């Protein structure tokens, strides 16, 4: 059985991988043996950041990365640092001493990420920054989405909803992702520009450390009190933060009245979009991201730098080192009510997971789902 791993926006190369026996397992297990000659010899280590800031890391990234490595017969070890920088280091050290050939990291911040990249580099292990670029880190490659474009999609969705409310201008709240996450800076760049260009002003502009959803609720409650709820929309940087915003709006009888954004196309986010309490989410096809990262890692295991360079034909700016990191940057999609069905059609979630209640079943039917 053969499987082509394709569909990466901006890539022309098509890599055909041979589906073999399961090549690994996760969370500290020793990967299965990659014994046949066709299988690349060497294990890949993956460190995910946490499981609370977004459902994606455990439900999508772990799943799709595991599937991609297993399909290629490559051994792998995927672990989650659970938002603990010390744990992030310990996991990395363990993987390096276990002899991984490539390390994929989604950092918790630039400093701890850079330390890990340095340690790996010292022992000749290339690091791929996965989803989050480690500023100042010097990773060999970066695989992610066009994160300014993610912000642009957030902004465009929000502007559409505010205009539909008759608010062609007015004060908007910005609830940004973690100041430690370069992606949060890029997302903000995207939505700030769209909102400004469309004629909106900013009544609050705050970051939420660690993308912490509970903290987001407190921060937004304070903003709500300070502004007396006088704003026409809320740009919140992911579905977790969006959920916190909607819960506060709900307590104030404003859920569904003030447009709120999100990102990640989580089940909860999609449900709120269908119910009208969230205006937009952004779908990032994590399968493509995982497939691209796996292709790159496999090229590196094989020592085929030319193939890796051909895959990473994009560039991302490391604004600390003033360098450009060879990258695979995929395209995100803005998701309003009418597009929820596309996320389901892409296999990212299911009708059963989204259309769970009577109210949601009705909204699903009205939007061509199920
Ligand atoms: C990711 C988002 C995610 C956020 C919180 C960002 O770096 O790109 O998809 O929602 O981190 O985990």
C-alpha cells in the first residue's frame, strides 16, 4: 500500500512514502522497529507545548504527526511539556540522550526553546520549529501557517460581522495570545491592520500570558468593567480566549450581540459560530502541517538536505537573529457559519462532535451539515 503525502500549499515536490508497519508510539514509548531497508533509520522526537491553551495539540497535532510517522515507518516519540518549561528541557534532554536524529519543537517561549535548540545543535541534531518560531533559536527549519494571514482572517471575519450589525466604525477590544509566542505577535499584526484599515479604533489591547483561558476571563472582565461594555467587537486570538470572552458577554446579556473572533476551529468554537455567539474561527489544516513536518524530518533523517531545502521553500523572519528561516507556510481559512461544513468535510471533526444538542442540530441543518 502506498500513500502520497501532498497538498501542502506552496510546495511543488510530491514525496511518496511507503506505508509500513507501525513505526512508533508516543509519550516515552520506544518506537517500533523500523527494520526493512526502505524505512529511514532513526527516531524523531516531538515536544508539544501544553494541552490547555488549545485542544489542537493533543487532538490534532499528536494524532496527525503519529499517523504521518507511522505511515512512513519512522520511529517517533511525542511528548507534551504541559506548559512547564523545566519539563520541556527535561523531555528534550531525554530525547537527545536516547539518540533522536531530528527534534521537532513547539516552544513555550523563546528562551527555553533556544536552550533546547542549542543543546540539540551541540550534538548535531537538527531542530524543526513546529508551528511556533523560536526567535533567536536558530532552528534549521520552520513548519507552520502564514500566521499574519491567520490574523487577517480573524480581522476580516470580525469586520464582516460588525458591519452586519451596522457598526461601520467604533471601538474594538483586542485580546491577544501569549506575549511569549511569536505567533501571537503575527496574529495581532494581521487583525490590527485589517481593523485599522476598515476604520475601527482600539479601546483595549491586552495579551494573555500562556494563552490561559481562565486568565483571559479575568482580563476580559476587567476590560468590560473599565470600558462599561462599550465596544462593537472583540478580536480574540483563539477559540479558547474567544470562549472566555463569550462567557463574560453572556453574563452581561451580550452574547451573540457583540461579535467575537477565535481560531483553531475547535468543536466548541465551531459550535459557537453555528449558534451565533462567535462570529468567526480560523481553520488551519493541521494534517497538512503535520505531514509537511514529517516529510521534512524524514528528509533530514536520511541526510537529504537538498530535499529538505526544496520542501522548505518559504521564509520566516527571526527578528532577533535578523535571519530568515527556511519554512513551509500553509494557508489558513476563515470559518463563518457557512464554512463549518468545510471543516467537517476535510475530516478535521465530525457531525456527531459538532451537532450535539437540539439547538445545534437545528443550526447544523440550517447550514448544510448532516
Ligand atoms: C497556535 C494556535 C494555538 C495557540 C495556543 C499558537 O501558537 O498557532 O493554534 O491556539 O498557540 O496554543
